[in-house]
C-alpha cells in the first residue's frame, strides 16, 4: 500500500486593502446582532456569524463582494470604483 501524501497547508494570500475593508464593515456593525442585520438584507445570519469568527476559528476566509456590499449598506456604507493611486 502506498504511503499517503501529507496535505498541503493552505496559505493565506496577503490582501491588506481587502482585509481592511472587511474590518471596516464589521466594525461599523458592532452592537447589532447577526439576525437583525440579516433581516435587512438577503445575507443569512450564519454568514455574518462566520465573518465575525474569523477564518482561524472556522469562519469565512474571503467574503464575496456582493455579500459584503449588501451588509455594508445596512451600516450606511457604499462601495465606489476609484482609479488606482487616487484617494
């Protein structure tokens, strides 16, 4: 019987700008329950709870932009396209 290969360890790509965006959205929703946020959007409460847990604890690694935008709208935030290098 052949020996089993060791599993490759998943490495997280460095995406500081996107990670900062996720943090800003979650920070703006502090104090609101996942159920209250979910009632205002089409995003399920379990998805929001997974974001809050973080990927180290079994949560979401990279939230999809559409779900992030929907939850950000609850907090009064909006995404805009901007040319690189401008603020």
